[in-house]
């Protein structure tokens, strides 16, 4: 099997554009909202919110799911995926739309909203342990026993290509931005986006302090185990970032910013109360960096924030 650097080299803008054309009929082109930070109690500054939270299945993950199912042969046993919730919901949705059997493994920290969504798409839901790593081990055992197609949440070239289509879409919708803030869990999203932009836009990673996977990898010079807890544990808390995305991130992610759980809660509340945008904790993390001053733009810097998921039942955030 090729090493991570060799696989990372295959995640090119050309292949991402090809993937975008392939999955285009199956995904939504999600909207952009321009907000004024003065409405959030900060100095006046326009910020673009890319509302990928309005994507099929409630998050950006539908892009990678369709990329996998449309480019890889699916056996009779169907597909299997391990997920904190959003990836599983996306794979279940794509499988439902394409008439494929899906078995989804989730940890016990998965939110009821995400578990309900997975079941609602007709997939078989299996709770496999307390954390994502436990669910992944259970999924791998199932794949070995039954021959299902494994669809990895981030350590899979097709997944990165699918998530990279969001970079292509943002570039088309917001051609003049300088900076894009992106939440990080396993890194499939930011890896695909960074592979698309390749330094043309400053891509900033945002992670919870309670799950600093990319931050710790950068410090160590390689992916390492990190803490995996906090309010966004069902979407931004794998054991470590992917090897493939890390090879991309080392070249094309400009900075890593950490936010506290309280910052994320405040961002969820502010998005709802100010612009009536619903975001789950992981979906609000990137905006939290701006709202809490963990990332301070330079004068005149044109900033966009990716709101990447909305699978929550909470709307008052008390």
C-alpha cells in the first residue's frame, strides 16, 4: 500500500474538481451568509459564513460518503463505517439514496440526534465502545468478518477528495477571501480543503482544547494520540489525525488554534440568537475562534468561517 505522503500527493485540485463533477448531482450547493461581527458585540467586520450545516445528512460528510460509494465497488455485504455520528449519518444517507446496505458503528458519546438520523436512513446502527477509536475497531472486525466496504471518516483518499469539493465550492462562491477557518477532528475536511487551495488562501485549523489532535501532531512532527473529550467529542475527538491529511496539513495549513468548550457553547448560542443558524458543537468551533478572540484577523483581512454541521436537538443552548 502506498505511504501517506504518496497518497497525499494524489489529492490534487484536478482530482477534486473531477470528484465535484461526479458527486454534484447528489449533494447540495450550500449557501453563504455575510454577517457583521458588530452584531456579535465585536468591532465591525464582515465575515462570510459558509453554511455547510445545511448539507444532506446535516454536515459536510455527505461529500466524502458519495465520493466513496460512487468510485469504489460495493460488495453484497454493503458498506460499513465507524463514526462519532456525522460520517455515519452521511454514509447511511448515501447508501439509502444509492440502494446499498449500510452498517454504522458509533461510540456511546454519539448524540441521540445523530443516532436517530442514522437509523432514520435505514442503516443498522451498532454502538461499539465509548470513543471513536472503539467504534473503529468494531467496524474493522465487522469488515474482516463480512467483507463489507470500509468507508473511513478521514484516512481514505476518496473521503479527502470528497471533502475537498467543499474547498472548490468555497473558492467559487468566495473568490476574494484571504482566510478560511475550519474545524478539525480527524482532519479529512481540512485536508481536502487545504489540498484544493494549496496556499492560495490561509487555511486555519480550529480544535477544542479537549481534543487537540492536529495541534499535538504539529508539535510532535507526526500524528500522535491526543486527548479525546469535551463538548464536541462526537465529531472532533478521534484518537489522532490521519496520516494522509497530516502530510497535506504540514504543507498547506497555516496555523492551528485551540478553543475552550465554553467558547464553543458561546458560539453556538451566538449563531442561533444573532443570525438564527443552528450549529452543533463541532459545527460552531471555527466561529468560536473568531468570537472568542482566539483568532484575530489583521485589518482588512477578508475572513470566511465554515459552519460544518448542525446535527443537534438543542436550540437554546442553556
